[in-house]
């Protein structure tokens, strides 16, 4: 895990666009989060998250609720509704619910159970595309 310092740089030398909020393993939170910075969840969260940056559900993280963010990276477990420009499910990550996104990546051994919708990156509107094959 990186350590964030006041000059917005991680200790490994990688600069950050801002700070980061971390919900550590063993922490349980219910409610609403509005964040302009990155959010990393290794604990448990139930509620709504609005973020202008990246939300990451770590390997030990469990999130139940709704997320609206620039991007969502899931290595743990997420149950609920997602609206994001980018959704990435890492190996061993699991997403259950509805995802509206313009870019959707599921890595090998990642799991998605639910419904996906295309979010237009230009208009920010959700477009429903039929998954049915044309009848012969």
C-alpha cells in the first residue's frame, strides 16, 4: 500500500492528481460518500458513492449500493448499480447488478452477474442495446 504525503505524491514516487481516501480492512461504513479524490475500499461500505475520480474496491473490500464515478476498479466484491466511464473487474473481482459504462473490462477469473448498458461518452446518456440475435 502506498503512503500519501502532503505534496500529493505517493512514497513510491508516482505523482497523484489529488489525495486519496482509504477505508481500511475491518472498517464498516453505512451512508453516502461524495469525493473529488480517489477512493480505495478494503473494508465494507453500504450506501451511495459519488466520485469524480477512481473508486477501487480492494481484494478484501465489499461494497453494497450505488456508485457513480469516473472509473470503478473491482478486485473484491460489489453488489448494486454502477454508472461509470470505465468499469474494470480484476481477477477474483465480482460484480453483481447493473452497470452503465462506456468501457467495460473483465479480466480472466473476474466475474460479472447482471445487466450491462452502454453509456455514451459524448452525451453521458445511457443507451439500451438489445442483446437478442436477429430472428431468421
